[in-house]
C-alpha cells in the first residue's frame, strides 16, 4: 500500500512509519518538525520506499500519485507544549485534519485519525469507555489540545457520513518509549531522566492522580490491527493497568537504583485526576491487548532515556 503519515517524524509517527515500511508498504511522511525530528527517521531515510516531505499540514497538502491511506498523526501532544504551541495545536487539529481528509477524499484513500484520551478531559466516568462524552474545560490550558482533537473527531465522522470515506479514530492513552523528546516533559520521560541523573523527581500535586501507561510498540500494534477491520467509531488503545504518579516515581527509583528524592510541586490546572482506558472494544474487535507491563516497557526504553539524559548534562 502507499501510505501518507502526517507527523511521521514524531515520537509515535516514526514508530508507525517504521513498522508499516518494514511490512512492505511505501511510506510518505509529512512533518514540519515542530516537535518531530529528522533523527527519528534517519534510519528510514535511504529506504527506496520512504519519502520525507517537510511541510506544515495546516497548509494545503498536495501529493502526486495514488494513496491507499492518509494517517493523520501530526500534532504537538505534550502538556508542556500547550501554552507555547497553543495556536499551532488548534490549527493542526482543525485545519490540518480538514486538509488531510480533503486529500483522502481526492485520492479515494482511507483515513486514520490519531485522537487521544484527552477527549475525556478530567473524566467523571472511570475507567473510560468510548461511549463517554468527556468532561473538558474548553478555555483551560489543556483546551487547545482537547478541543482540537474533539473537533478532529467530529470532522472525521462528518467526512465519513457525508463523503463515505472509510475512517478510523484511535484514542491514544498515555504512551512512552524511545524517541520521546528530551524536553518532552511527560511524566515517564521526566522521571526516568531525573532518576538517571539522581536529580529530584518532580511529582506534581500530591501524586495521588493516576495514569495508565502503555509501551509504544503495543500502541503501534493496535493501530495496525485497526487498519485491518472496517470499524469507524473511536477505539481506545491503552494499557488498562493504573498507577498513581507516586507509584510511578517509586517504581522508577527502584528500577534504576537511583538516589533521587521526591520533590512535590504544584498540580497544573485541570490535570485529570484519574485515567484508565476501558479496552473492551479493542479486545473484542481487534483481539488486541497490551503485551508490555509498565516495568517491561521501561526496561525496553532505558538505553534511549540514558542516552538523552546524558546528552542533556
Ligand atoms: N507529572 C508529574 N511530574 C512531571 C510531569 C508530569 O507529576 O514532571 C504528572 C502530571 O501532573 C499528570 C501526570 O504526571 O498528573 C501525567 O502527566 P503527563 O504530562 O505525562 O501527561 P497527561 O496524562 O497529563 O497528558
């Protein structure tokens, strides 16, 4: 298949590009490198079936030849980006999704949207099934990301209904692994880097808030399974084992035999208190379940995190 992946030089996009390229597909990556990096795709670059285009998908996209899939994975996604990149985030979720859908329509291609557990906001239903509408503050600091993805889902479903495009929506829960940016700021990346350098581990709030962490290979496996079934409603892909942020900090300290202490800092506004995916849909429809525990995934990622932690000193 000939597959276009927006954001294919990012953390998740680059793993997806690699897996689909290895499976024998032709991959075209479009990325403006605002949070992605050429290093993430350097090992793919001289492959005959791989093309990189430096372009902002919030602007009109033009591609020669046929496409089988347009997969829209472009977007800054870390809470540390929400203030600095507020407008690019809103644009790539709205204008970028519109452009990517328009391209899929022109090419008669299938369309795949990377959405997020953030559409559930600070959830009042736990764990979160896809049928839950969410609890999002549209004007809070996270609103720029949450609402752009909610809009992206809405326009994807509208194109599906009006233009009969075969669409997929994956709601991605907290994911970690190699190729996260050194300054990504998300909790696994931050804690592991801090622990490796024996620096204080920065727990926001009292650390009782929860998340459920999946290793990136599990996510990419779920995405590829979604490409094989014709199901247009959203599907949660995430690891349903839930940890408090305090538990994560303790696990990282123990695993790395680190001398780090814990430093408690203020909780950011609208930080979700609990998050855990209900993955009934994924297990039933895709026969998918995560293979890596948090600890296994951390072990897989350690070499990478060590490399970025050391280069930051
Ligand atoms: N967090 C933390 N210390 C950090 C970074 C994050 O305690 O250095 C907390 C954050 O407040 C949130 C959780 O870890 O409750 C997950 O944050 P992250 O930025 O990884 O992603 P989120 O799930 O909030 O989008």
